[in-house]
C-alpha cells in the first residue's frame, strides 16, 4: 500500500511541474486550475471500489493571488445505487487522516470500527472521505508541518501554567515564521476553508444533498457546514459531539466525569477510598502543593538513574488528563487507573508522577499545527468564555484550555463571528452518540445540542468515553445495525423508534488498592507510550 501512495504522489508531482517557480506568470501557466481533479482507481478488497482524488483549491480563498494547494479525498460509489445522498466521512483532530492504507487495515479487523461503517453504508450510498487541507499524512502538495514545539520548563521549578503559556506562544510564533518563509498562507487553514472544501467536492460530483458522519472535530466540521449550507444537508450521524461554540472545554464538564468515576469507585470492592473521598483527596493534594511544592528524588522510567524534580499543583493538574501507564487517552483503562494515581499522591507517594516529569520535562513539547490553526479559528464567544472562567471546577483543574488561551492571540487564522457560533433550530435529522465518561467532549455537549434538533435522537453510552461508539459496539452486537438503519430508512425518525436511547457498559474495573504501585508498573512496562497527545488535542 505504500507503493500505492508513492505512485499517486509521483503522478501529482509530474502534473504539478513548475508549481514552485518564482516567476508568477510561470506559476499561473503551469499550476493546474482551481477545480481540477487528479484521480486514480482505488479498490479495497472485494467491496470498496472507487477512486482516490486530489482537488485543486486556492490556499486562501479571500486572496485573489493565492497559490493553489490540493485537498485529498476518497470516493466509493454505492454498490447498489439507491438514489440516496452520499455519506461524507469527516475525520477528527483536526489532523486525523483517513488513507487507503488505514481503510485496508481496518477492514481486515473483525471487530467494529469506522471502516466497517464505511463498508456498511456503501451498500446503498456513495461514501466520500474528505481529509483536511494541509494534512501531512495524505498525498498532496503544500502539506503543513505536522507539529510546532515549545521549550520545556526548568527541572527544579514546579510547572506553572502561566509560564507554560508564554513558552507555547513563543513556540507557535517561531513555527509561524518558518511557515511564512516557506510561503504558506496560514489564513487558509481555518474552519471556513474546510467547509468550503467540502462544498467544492459536493458541487464537483453533482450531489444535490449530502449526509454526514463525523466524530469529535468531525462533528464540529459537519455542524459548521450545516450552518453555512443547511439546504444541502440531508441527515447527520455524529459522535463525541462538539457544538460550534464548544471548542473550549468546560472544567465543570470534566469534573462531572471525575465525579462519575468516584461514584463507581465507591461501589467497587477492589479499591478503598479515604473518608474525604476520591475528589476530596484530589483537592487536598492540590491545596497542599499550592502552599508548598515538594522536591522529590525520582528515577527515570526508561534510562534509569536518579534525578531531583520539583512538583507543584499545576504538575498534578496537567497529568490528571494524560494517559496513565500504557492506557490511551480515550480508553476506559485510563479511568480505571485514575483513582490509583490520585490516591498515591494523597498518600504522598510521588514516585510515579516524578518519573513522568523527569521523562517529559527536559524535552520540547509538541502540539499539532493544523489543530491549533483550525480550533483557534473557531474560538469562543466572550459570553461563554466568562462562564467557563467562573466555573467552580476551574479552581481545581486550572486552565483546561491552555493550548487555546496561550495561542489564540498569535494565531493568524481568521476567527468566526459570534453569529456563526450561535445555533438555531434545524429540521435536519441527526443521530448523536455520546459517552457519560467523555473527558474530551463532555456528555453535556450532546445534551445541549439536541435541543436544537427536534428530529434528533441521542444514544447515551453509560460508561463510554470519547470513544463511546467503539465501547457501545463491543457491548451491543447490533450497534452497527442501528447506524446502518439510520442511513437506510427513508424517514430517519422511524429508525429512531428501533434505536435505543441508552447503552449501559459494565462498571469500570479499578486497579486494586493492594496491587503494585504505578511507578513499579511503569518501570516494568515496555518503554513506549501509545498516546502522547497534549490535553488540548481531540
């Protein structure tokens, strides 16, 4: 499959000869015209057959002299055409990519995944997967640098969100200057351009209406298209929902997840909570470290050797939302380990946290560039920002939107208006899927959005995280049937009568109180973290 992508990229480069010429008239003559589409056949297994394509678009549609870039997409015509609108799959992130290789690998798995959805929906509808412009993981020209970097904090100084914010601002500005030297017009990497890329593909293939399947940022992308082109949206299936004014997370929404974890821990026989409770213990830890950071001599988890480190309250806040041991950021496993981390800190066992800091702090921190540009173009209304800043949980969690508050002022992408973020009532049928233990996009997001869709239906996955659709499918073997039913049925509200409102997962299986410490498990585990996303990633 690598050869497949390499051939496509080579063909693209041959087509694009002269594109980088410094002479503007040569550029105009040699670069393919806006709207041009370069395609090659694409067949995956015996069922998914279609084309992989690159559409030529302006990098900045608001600039008449803008250079041209490409948007990558994959289109599979329906196996049994029914005349129903196509399903557009919108990846998350921003920065997630869906490639031919990933689809091929995903369809080889027997368990449910989004690629199984593509195959199921493709029976009667065209399926179109649109990747975000500038994505460095797909074929095309003018891919953005994937990451930008910020300098680390001092080893013997506790973490400070304020100082971290300044280093992040400086790091992003450095990358912006590099992009400018490379002739990138970063104003073209905003939510409006992503919406108009989808619209250009719709028009190019003559679709009057389209349906959407989006998760996480993909849901926000679909909602932004609906805001701009409501007449062209037939129905939507969204999970891990982010309304347009909810790019910034709610501290209370995250704290509510921690409260639900504590409620399950209180019923568990494997873990013993102190009298103050799990969250009472967390508050005590943060209060103590605010008053007096601790100096700890810890060990490096991979290279060995000892080092001294200073741990403060913001260190605890920062690592509360990061993967623990070998868990991934959206796994139930992370939540099953979370109480143990809190209780070890409450018992003044800092060895695990010290090891993580010793491992992380000397290194540059990396942040996705495309995510930063697009998310900051969505921004937040002043009204909602003031509400979030007053939420009670901010006292304990700190600035959970540090990535945005640190970089918003220096990000060059234009920001949408408050009117764009404000939703109104839509008759568009929508099926929502959301987990009650989702820390990235709390369940309250879906509950608030549902109010604006009288023809909407919410599947609440009790115990599901940001990957609630995967959890639900592993527990309910009919889950994919529900989603397919939604897309097949002429009147979606008829399908809602057959789709449950709630799927309840088994209780979390917490790490036992008497088990080896997190530090012991860390040093004995393989030396690779599966997920190093910063807290702002989605």
